[in-house]
């Protein structure tokens, strides 16, 4: 009998047979691994692309070498700092958000510095064009060059403060307004240099009437304000103190000194600002019009009466006068007789006349009659002095007509007997100029006393 050994139960052949997937599980695992690697690569690639994009900063073409050099240094530092951040992170794929922010901050700083330099350059080019077109009318080109252009081209940051108009005198504006500011007042007094006459002068404009015009101009035009401040700053300290002193106590207090600040429109009691008061006092008279009102009238004479000058059937009263010393131009007269109130007439002479200029006489031969009023007669030189009332020199395209208000002298001998009947006071009596015997002129360098002595010895 064969005894069989015990066989342990294995379950072989009894388990349910699993269906085959034809290797798809392995394929999915492989796909997962590939996808993971792809994601990892894409993350790396995205970070690298992002990094490369952040490095794209366009350089700017700057005018100055200093700005070009500064930009080069900025770009070099930015590239080096960014590369250091990537290296510290362990590669592009490991750039954290904080690391990326650090790189972007560097880029933003670089771009902001570029924009700042570009804005300064644009401002410089704009103001340079303004200065060129202005041609010195409002702005000072030398000041622009010294304070803005030269420092900028030398490598300093551009001064972007607004262009300041050059200092501009307010005098021309006041002169244009002369006679249009204020109410006129008239004063009657004696006529200067014409004995026996009085004249009425009319004044239009006072300080109080002109002050508001000056204040408005200072706040309206920066050029006037600058003129005011420059003149104030140039004042000696003692002159400034005359305007700063307001409390009647010797010495300038802190309160008085603090009041001497640049005035601003809207300041309380702005007209009392010391700087404005100084500017008003300095300039207001240029807006005041003062002059004769009507013709002088006779009040009395040296002899108690007047003489009559007849011309063309028309009679005119005038006052004979005694001799006096006077200066016309640079000519000194010792025996000058004033003759006033006579009408203007045409003076015709074929000879030269002497223009009595300040700074030296000038001899001319007029080509036409000169309409003029007689001013006076001098015994010693035996000549009449006139003032032209109309233009008598015509320069055509080279300046037009001229000559009005010119004072000139004409020898009595060149006028015939035209003014022989005019009277003057001589030795206390009225005498006709035609009765005066002409005396020889002084010799070179001879004084009046020496000439009279010589004439007496030769009698």
C-alpha cells in the first residue's frame, strides 16, 4: 500500500484569472513620468523666458556724456545683480516670487532713472528753444547759459525750475501812461529866465495816484518784480533801514526786519510793504506829467512897461531885459538879454549858423529857412539866439526830418536890419539893438576884462 504525503493547499488553479491590460499600466506610468518632467522643464523654461524678458531695457540716447556713462553703469549693475539672484536661487526654475520681485525692482529703478534723465533732457531742449526764439526780449540768454546750460552740459543734473524773466525797468510803461494817471493841478509862478512874466504849470499825477499802477505791474509782470528785488538787494543797508524803520524806535527790530519780505498779491496792506514802498518812491515820478499850461503872461518889467514888436502888421508885446550871464549848450554868455513872447518866424541866412550843443558847438549851413522863435541877444558876441520850432534838416531815408528844438546862434550882421528895432535895457534905459555899435571880438585866450581894458587903451 502506497502512503501519499500530505500536500499543503496552495489554491493554485482555483484563483480567478485577472484580465490582461496589454501593458497599458506601464504606459500610463511612463506618461506620468514624462509629463512630470515636461512640467518641470516648462517651469524652468518659463522662468528663463521671464528672466530674459526682464533684461530687455532699451538704452536711451542722451545728450551729455555724463548721462550716457551713468546709464551704462546702471544697466551693468542691474544685469549683474539679476544674475546673482538667479544663481542664489539655484537656477531659473527655482526663482521664488520674492526673487522675481527683487529682479523687477532693479529693473524699475533703472527705468525710473532713465525717465528722470530723459525728462531733464527734454526740459533743457524745450527751454533752449524758448531762449533761441525769445532773442533776449524776455529772458537773459547769458543767465540761461551760465545757470542752466553750462552746468548741465558739464554733467550736473538739469535745473528744472521755471525760466525766470530778466529784470525789466518799469520806467517805459510809466512814461507811456504819463498824463493819463490822476487829476491835474495847476500852479502859477514866475517864468524862469524871462523877467516880468509868469507862467502856469500843470501837474498830472501824484505818488498816491500812481502807486496802485506800480503795484499792479509788479504782480502782473515777473520782470518788474525781479527789477524791484534786484534794486532793493543792491541798496546800502542804511537806505534799506529807512524803509524798514516803522515804529519810531532807533534800530531795526526783528518784527520790522521780518516785514521786509518779498510782497505777494493779497498781502494785508500790501502798499505798506517796505520793498514796494521803495520801488514806488524810486519810479512814480516817471508817471507824473508836468508842463506849461498856456503861454506866459506879463506881470511887470524892469522899466515898468513893455515894448512892441511889429511884424507883418501884427503887434506883439515883449519885455526888454537887462544883461545877465547864462550858458546855452556849452557857450557861456556874459551879456545875454532875454527876449521872449515873440512869434516864430522863418530865419533865412546864406551863412553858417552855430548849433549850440551840449558837448560842443557845431557849425552848419542850412539849405532852407528855419522856423524858429527868438530866445535872446548877446552884446559881446553880437548875435541872436533862436530855438527851432519845426524840423528843418531832411535826411530822407537815412532818418527823416530833424532839427526841431535845436538852439542856434546867428550873427546880427547876417540878418540885415531884421531885428534892429528890438529893445533891451542897457545902462538902465531902453535902447534899440540896432543902435549898439558892434565891438571887436576877444582875441584868442583873452578874458572879457582884458578885452575891455585893451579897447579903452586903444581909444
